């Protein structure tokens, strides 16, 4: 059964990178489009679209993407341009920065959350983008 909030995450992008169960990666990862993680990653992740951490997925490092869906465990900062979605039994130990944060009952979050509805995540406080 699909969680109600997870269907709102934009999945229009192409899922072209999968870290399979049993795979261990040490180092930073940068991907175009979406990434699904069912293995273990120690390092920072940068994606232009959606990052999905599956139920068996484990990440130690920063995740930075347009949308982030977590069903497994993340230890590190999570930064989403749009939305972070935590499924039941997911675990985050670290800060979250996103426009929206959605948590299912049973999700575990130990950290601070910063939310901006104007898409200003990652911008310095008090500094507006100039239109010139």
C-alpha cells in the first residue's frame, strides 16, 4: 500500500541510478535525475531530482536533492528544495532543511528542522535573489 504523502513527490524524473541491497559505497555521489538507495553509502549525495532511501538503505552523510523520500536510515543533514517525506519506521539523525516535511506515524527524527515556503532553502538569511 502506498503512503498518501509519498505520491505527492514528483517522480516525473528518470530513475537512472540504483544502489542495490548489499552494495557498500564510500565517497561522494552526484547524479543527474533520480537515485534509489537500498544499500549502504558513506559520503554526501547530490541529485538534480529525487533521492529515495529504501527500507534497507543506510546513508551516513549529507543528502541534497529536489525531493527526498526516506524509508530507511540517514545519519547526516538532509536538504530538499521541495519536500522531505519520512515513511513509518524511517530514521533521521541530523538536521532537515526543506520547504515541506511530512512524517508518517512511527518515523524517528532527531535533529532540527528549518522550513521555508518560498523556495529559499540554501540561501543566506536576509539576502533576497536579485532580479537584475
